[in-house]
C-alpha cells in the first residue's frame, strides 16, 4: 500500500451528500445485476478486464480494495500492483476527477482510513464502492473476496441490463438508501426520479411526480426530511406505502 491515509473519523459532508444522491439508483441497479450475474464460483482477469461467474462473463474495471485487517480502502490507481495506467484502472479515473471537482476527499485520497466506521453496511469500503459505482453508472459493482479483503469491480459491459422505472420499490429503495446515507432523503428521491427522467416538482413537505404512462406519484416527508408516505398510480390503479 502507498500514499497517505485519511485520519478524520466520519465521511466528509461532500461524500455524504454525493452518497445520498446516488444510493437509491445504485441499490436498484445492484438488484438488477444480481438477477443477471450468478454469484457462484468466479474468476477474474483484470488485465483482460473480465469477470466470470456461473457461465456469464462481463467486462469490468477495478475501483479499489478494502483490507480487513487495516480497515482501509485503497484505490486501484494508488495500488502499486496496478496504477492509473493499468487497463482495468484507467476507466475509473473519472471518479477521482469528479472528486477533485466537487472537493470530495474520499475520492482523491489514495488510501482511506475506515477504522472508525460502525454503520449498517458490512464495512465503510462498501459505501466508497457504492459512490464510485454511482458516479460511473453502468451495470453495477461486484465485491470479489480474497484472502484479507475484497476487491471492488465496476461492471461496464453493455450486455448487463439496466434497471428501469418501477414505482413499486421506490419507498423501499429510498428508505434503504437513507439507512446508508441519511444526509438528505429528499435528495435521494429527487435524484432517483431524475435518473429515470421522471419529471417532478417539490413543495415544502412533498415531491410530486408525473410518471411514465400518465401516472402520478407523491412522496411526503416529515419535519426532519424523512420519507413518511409514498403514493403512486398508473393506469388507474393506485399503490400506497407508508
């Protein structure tokens, strides 16, 4: 491992906001990826940028790795075994560029100290991979375990299906996303709608959307910004979930 580590406990406000904006989109795509890519015995060739599992092979790139003993995240471009010129790393450098542009220290620090993390994810590296995967878009990310940690691979293969708009899982996705990145659930929903090109408008206590096919939806939030109710209708049929 090389480079300095971050020492301040807790994610930066910029990282938290970015995570809140991307989390629901990423979680939905992860579910789509799980249906497409079997999680069986696997092998990866990072020079060839391939990952194979259950008879399915997809093109991948290397985001970084999480070391269990050190409790740190190491970006692929900072790993001396790879570096930014490696074929599997070069496609991910846009994440660092976004980090520089938005002032997100976790995205530009070579090795990120996550020993402080004690949240709902398995470890803090999972959240770094989520944000990086959300920035890159594509088919999702894969945690590939090895002795001592996990490498995180981004799936950028056009054969991988992309998650489409569906109003039914929206409250679950937003609530799960807010559990990981509680910064701003309204932002989480707004970004999810924007991702699916669903027009919406915000009021002081709600977000109202005009959904595909002539339907509509309304999300209500409490005084602390938490999602309390989601109602949607499509083709004359209404769906409600608190």
